[in-house]
C-alpha cells in the first residue's frame, strides 16, 4: 500500500509540475478531471491531496473554450477543498491546512482577471464570490490556527489570514 501511494504521489506530482510549466495547457478531458477529483477525495496523505489540488487548479486556468472543465474544477475546489473543511470542526487543523491554503491560492489566481472567458459564466453566475465571502471569517480564524513556528511558509500563504493577500479586497467587498 505504501509503495502504491508513493508511486501515485510521484505521478500526480509530475502532473502538477507539468501543468504548472505549461500553464494548464494540457490536453485533458472530463474523465481525467474526475480521476484527479477522486484522487483528491480519497488521498491517504495531505501531500497527495495538495498535488492533486495543484494539478486541478493549474488545469482550470486553461482557456479559451474550456468553461465547462473550469466550472467543474472551480466548484469542486470551492465546495470540497475550501468551504467544507472550513465549516466542519476538526481536531487536527494541521492535517487539512495545506490543501486549503493551496486551493485558496489557486482560486485567487484562477479567478483574478475578469477578462478570462470563464469569469462571467463560472465565477459570476456560479456566485463563487458570495460563497467565498461566507467563509471569509472562518478562513481567517483557521489561518490563525497554523503554528507560525512549525509552518512559517504555510502560515504566510494562508490567504484570508494574511491582510496582504490579493483576494482580500474582493472578498471584503471593497
């Protein structure tokens, strides 16, 4: 089982690196996306989940003409990787911190430009901003639970927990 997980982590990590290097322009289809979603859902380690989230986020940036794939990925990242864990109490915040922070970083990158072809049909019509606003305070509180001494880099990337995060003005409604 450990060997299988290690191989899967390497494969998904390679995919993450590839999608980052070519800015998401990888020929993927719906079944590929669903496979990454399943890996993310049932990942036995936080590392594997972060890698799957990273690959999905990079693929979501692909445009023009990939609105449906973006919608599927955006909705999954928002509801299952960001909102659900933030609204459910957990005994071990450190175990879920890295996937949440990675998803938030990617989410702000994906939806930071209104000129993208998926902004209106996915972000605006899907009411993603309203949903993010609902978890703004829980995310800010969650970020404070990340120990600065043990996880300095993760804490600094913790999006809504950091006032300098690029998505904060949009979330606060400024």
